[in-house]
């Protein structure tokens, strides 16, 4: 019984983790590009 619950829950959990990971990666990508852009602007101003 425990095994069946595990097999039911596991795919959902993996899917959720993958979705969260994707969101975090997009978040980091946008922030990194923003910070790099700011550094480039600051560097060109100096």
C-alpha cells in the first residue's frame, strides 16, 4: 500500500520540482541579465 502511494505521489512531486526549478532558472536568468546590463551601463558611464 505504501509503495502504491509512493508511486502515485512521486511523479507529481518530480513534476512540481521541475516546474519550480524552471521558474527559479528563469528568475535567475532575468536577474543576471539585468545586473550585467547595469554593470555595462555603469562601466560605459565611467
